DNA sequence: ATGGTTGATTTTCAA
């Protein structure tokens, strides 16, 4: 089962690319972020033509998440973080076969010391409580999404700039991510790749993609119970090369069976 | 320090 995460940065703009990518890459499950669509505008019929069922949680202009599954049901759908008052559509979960999928669009946080940064840390704290509960109910758990945190220095093109005092790499953000991993989750990518310089996001500015000035902030985490089943993981750079691309490339993990 | 680019709605905001 190939499970992927892609921040599409507007599904309205990116739908043709998503359709092409679903045909080419043929993931079994996909978490999308930044759909930027109200639910009544979600293109579920167009995706159904390719064999994908969809569940989604969106809003106008910003944010928005969805989970797609090919030829499989999406059960026990949870929209938003339980018990956390949030006007932003950033989280959705569903069960596919016997695997629980949690899809997150983690708050960006703008800059350290801002209100948005404080919201990011509060939001991640709420996610921690939610995932602890999900793990109790569903030992086979995959948590994927745009985490807006680069786990360590191998995941940034310039560690001198992307340091302890910088957004997406700050001490508090990395500590919050580590706290999630300490629940019993593993970065699928790092189960199969040790090296530096493989990224999932490149700024639109300064020809960052051409120069590979990126970060790896899109993650696919697998629980202890799934660790030995995660036979492959990576990032599909292809959609980032297309005309009018999203600034993110899809990250994926493949589970045996 | 600033700015560079893209997307959705504007006369900026968010990333």
C-alpha cells in the first residue's frame, strides 16, 4: 500500500496535475494539504473517475485538507483535532483497511515570537494529545502531512541559516516534533535514507528548485506496529518540475501488503 | 535587512 502526502497549494489550480500524478504514481492513499476549497467545491466526482474516494475538510482561501483512497473505503472520518477550538481547517483522519491515517497541515508559524508561532506550538500540543489517543485505539497508525518543521540539519540546504532561531527549524518546533515521534512514531523517510539534501519543499523565489535550495518538511510517520512493514519511502520530485507547480513535492511511504 | 514568487482575493495576506 503506497501512502503519500502532497501539499498542492490550491487544488483548484492543481487538479489537472493531481489527476496526472494519480495516474502516473498510482498511490493507494493520499493526504492533501492547502486545498483552499470550501467543501461544496471539492472535486470528488473528478477524482472518483480515477477510482479515488475522498473525504475532505476545507475552507475558503486558506488551509484545507483531504484524504483520498483508491478502490477502498474511508471509515471513521474525524475532521479537526478533537477538543481543540480551531477556525482553521488543518486536520482530518480516516481508517483505510486496518490502517488509521491522520493527515495534518501544520501551522507555518511565520516568525519566532509572533502570535502565529505561539498558535503553531499550541496546535502541535493539541496534536500530541490527539495522536496519543489515536495510537491507543489504532496501533497501526500513519501520520502524514506538511509538518512545516525540518527534522534535522540533513533536511535543510543551509543549516547555518536554518538554525535554532529560525522558523521551521527552531528548537521549540523540533522539540514538538520529537515529542510526537516519542509517542511511538518513526519518520518513514529515515527508515530508508540516511543522507542529506533530499527535500520536499522549495520556495518559489530565487530559482530555489533549480538550485535545490529546499527543506524536507513533508513527512510520512509510521507507528511502531507498522515500522517493519514500511518497505520503502521517498519523495517524488516529478510534479515539482511541471509548469505552474506547487512549491511542494509529494512524500510517500510504502507498506508491505 | 530586504526581497524575491505564487495563490486567493485585493489594494494586502499567507506562505
